[in-house]
């Protein structure tokens, strides 16, 4: 199995074969998680610390469950009310953590690059659970697994990523991953919610939803990230839904067997019609949540294996 990464900080540093290795292993974990015995001892004896400087119920729960199912000792640190409030720097936090000798560190942080900085200061494997507007690699990987299972492949598909592109690390990670796997990616949304330099991203850009969805195999909706907006990016939620919210009429422009995705949490009636979100024939939103646990299990197993190898070599070095 080819997976050479020391950390999982973003999709950017993963090769296509590493992505395939991780997804293949995740497929095995999907089968295990659906069976009567959901436990393995792959991470037995290892310690996993989850540090969420930003609240996230589903990602944190998914990482916690993944670690416990693999037999790790899992500890959640509530960083929102932590020593950082007392003025401790990120470097201090890293040094404190390092002294506890964890094996896996799962970090979500509101600042882009903060997770990379932590990774440079600790002697364990670090997984990025989302940093600022930068990346959210496990979300892109679980989306990729969902697409591959629904479509039977993960290449030469037309994928429309729609909505608040500018504030979305999910969009960025998906854009990189889908590009590596030779897909045609379209970004669809109002010009106010497109990132600067979008023309250099190597994908098509549409501000008309119907044109952007024409013939698409996958329709990936994004959450309007009001907490990252510091101004009037949209006239009103009602107007936004009218132009960019996914409903049956707009979806009719996509391929007849197009699947509908959303990373959650959803604003029903803003980004997506509630009935469509729950349509078991089109929506794979619940599958995305299920794939999240399996993908995080696979990522932690592969990183732990590399960490053990590295430590063994150092001991014999």
C-alpha cells in the first residue's frame, strides 16, 4: 500500500496513488462499520488528542468515533475555553502537548496555516480537521469516497461545486482532489462569493446556476458561511435561494442520475430545498456522514503505520 505522508495537512501534498490507497482502505472500514463488530485494535496502545479551536459537532464526533473503533485512547480538549484565552501561544500549546507524548493529533483552527505550524513542533502525526479558509482534507476524501461508491469511479466526471466558494476550505480541498483525479470541475455561485484569482484555478466558473449544472454528474452544495463574512455578500437569503439554492427545477439541468451532496450543516431553504436534501434517490448527504468515519479511520491507520515505522527506524538507528 502506497501512503508516504507523515501528516495529513491537506490534499495538496497527496499523490493520486495515495488518495486511492486511503479510499480503498476506507472501503474496508465501511464494511466493518456496517457489521456486528465495529472494533479493531490497529491503534491499540496509541493516544489520540482532538483539539478543536473552532466548534464542530460532526467532525469532532466522527474523529472521536473513528479513534475509539480503532482502539486508541481518545482525549478531547475543549480549546475554545482553554489556556489560549489566558494568552498562551500556539507554540506553547504544541510544546505542552508534545510533553504528553500523543501519537495522533487532530486539530481544527480558525487560522489558515495554524495546523501546519503545530505539525512542525510536535513528534506525532497531525491531521488537519479544517484550518481557516485553507483546507479540510478529510472532508474532500469522504466526498471522494461517496462519489466513487455512487458513481463507480472517481475520474472523468463533471462536478459542480456551488455556493459560497470564497469562504470554503471544503471547496478548496475538493477542487485539488478532483483535479488530481482528472475530473472536470465547475465553480458556481455569485461573483461576490468567488475567491480572488479564481480564473487561475483551472476550472470553469459560472454565475448562472442552470448553466453551471448543465449535464453535471455531481452537484456539491456548500454552506453559506455567515460567520466568515464581514459585509453584505448576498442581497438576502430569500434572493440567494431564488438564484443559487438547489431545487428540483435547477437540478433538472444536471445529468438524470446526478447525485446531490452537502458537507453540512445545511441551511434548508437557503442552499438547498429540504425535500431534495432528503430524497434518497438523489441525495447522498447521509452517506457522506457515514463515509466520514471510515475515511478518518483509514487516515489514522495509515499515518500511525508510518509513525511506528519511523520510530522503529530511529530506535535502531
